[in-house]
């Protein structure tokens, strides 16, 4: 298998894009990534998306994006893995290039949700849960995560406000990301007084759905000199799965899909959790930040909050997280999120983010994208090419 690298990145701002349709968002990010890489043609494209059929009444995104990007006849496919669709599309591109089937593959994650009602979006997102045993019982994703958070508070005796460290950090970093949706800080007092969405989760625990697209160009690392963009090595991009429904898990507070995915990524890359310089966590809800850290081996079960407080997860801390705002500060355009995470990690390695959020130790990054409540998890490890 060949080593692979990213040589081009592109992204749209994460916003309410009322005047831009799904295909134009995708094409904009993809063409920017192609320009960054200095390529006019691709061997194939993969499109990460969750809800284009349900919300925009548009499937067949692979061929559609290829057509409107001017890539006549290029192989294109849509990849769906719930909120993990973006990184799943990167995984498919990595496999195609590493195997030698293709040399240059474009990946674009795209989602458009804000023009639809909150009820419709909530119902559509719930299709990533177990239809027979969760959604028919009235569970939404915020409800599922509220159950996890409530249980965590009970098991490990934390105060609700202890979780504030994660959204406060995300918002602080988002202030310096021009593509972020929420570019303002929040305080502990604001967190403590925030409106409850599903007890104990409040509005500041929850990432916002949004519109946006992000893209990367994946190539064989041996060929990076042929491209214009500054290359970043992909050491691993690995998938782990678990049951879709929480009630089928041995311990709902342990994300076995994240554990499996991270362990595979560490094995393939030859690294360990101690080697990771910064972490782009899937902070869809504050509780998921905690569970992801623990399952990925950064800390023992029940200790992630104390780990974050002790080590510091801000830019100057020992373990920076959500360096460009994460899902909470940047926004969560579901099927595009996993690609945004990798783009932002690549920007850190390239040292092209704002100086206020540039991490000092930026050699090795980990991005983790989660589908559902942990049923599909894709862990990507990136490294600076010296």
C-alpha cells in the first residue's frame, strides 16, 4: 500500500447560505482545493453527505458535483455514514490512492440544512439512530446525548458546570477562524444560565446545524512534488463501528467505536495517544468530547474533565482541542464536518491559521469524526512532512 498525503484544501464559511444551493457549495470548496493543489483534473471524487435526499430532495451527488465542477466523466460517488460522512469519504479516497487504483482523488463534504424547519431537521437527523428502538420511542439526538450526560454526571459525581470547559474553549478559538459560525467568546456564567434543551444538556452544550462544504485533494505521497499545495501526510484514516442503539451496548458511557477506530489508527501510524500534539474532537455535544477523549486513550474513564482542566485544552495548553472552534464554535454542517476537521488540522500543520490559534507543537494531529451516537467513528492522523 502506498503512503498518501493531502496537497489541496478548500472550504466555504459555515453559515446560513440561503442564496447558495447544495451543488454550488460543494463545487466551490472542491475547486478551491483543486486550485490550492494546482490540479485541473482528478481520477475520482467522493462526496460526504448525510441528508441531501431527505432535505434537499437531491441524491446522486457524485455525478452531480463532478458535472458542475467541470470534471466530465470522472468517477464520483456519495458516501453516507450519518455525521461521520465527511471523514468516511476521506477514508474511501485514501483507500483508492493507497491501493494504486487512483492517483489523485478529490473529497468534498457538503450539507445544507438551515433553510428547513428545526422540526424537520431534527427528524431527519434522527434517522441515524435506531429507527425501531430509539426514534419510535421519541428519542432525538439531543435526547440520546442527554441520557449519556445525565448518566455520566451520576456515575462520576461531576457538577454540570464542569463541562463548560469544552464549549468555552471552542468559542474562544472560533473567534479567530474566519469560516466559523459563532465568532464570539462565552463565559462560565453564560453557560450556567443557558437554556436547557434536554436536561441536562443546554444550548451551549450543543453544536449548531449549519450549511457548508469543505474539500481535500488526496494523492500518493511519492508524487507530492508534482503538486503546488504544501503537502500533509495522512498516516492513518481508520474506521471503527459499534451498535447503532445505545441499549445494545455493554456500557453506553464507553464509545467502543471510537476505541476501535483510534486503536487501528495508532497501530497503522505506529503512534500512541502520547504522540498526538492536538486533537480535533467531534464536539457535537459536550458529553461527546468527554467520551471521545476517554475511548481514544487520552485519559482514563471518568477523568476527561479533570485531564482537560489539568493539562489545558486551549491553544497554549498541553493538549489543544477544537483549535479552529470545533463543531460547537465553527458549526456542524453534518456531512461536511469530518472534512472540515481534517482541513483545519492541515491548516495547523501548514501554519496558515490566525496566529492567535496557531498551536506551537503542530507536527502530529488527530481528527475524529463520529456518526450517530458513536456507531461509526473515523479517526484520521496527520503529520507534517519535513
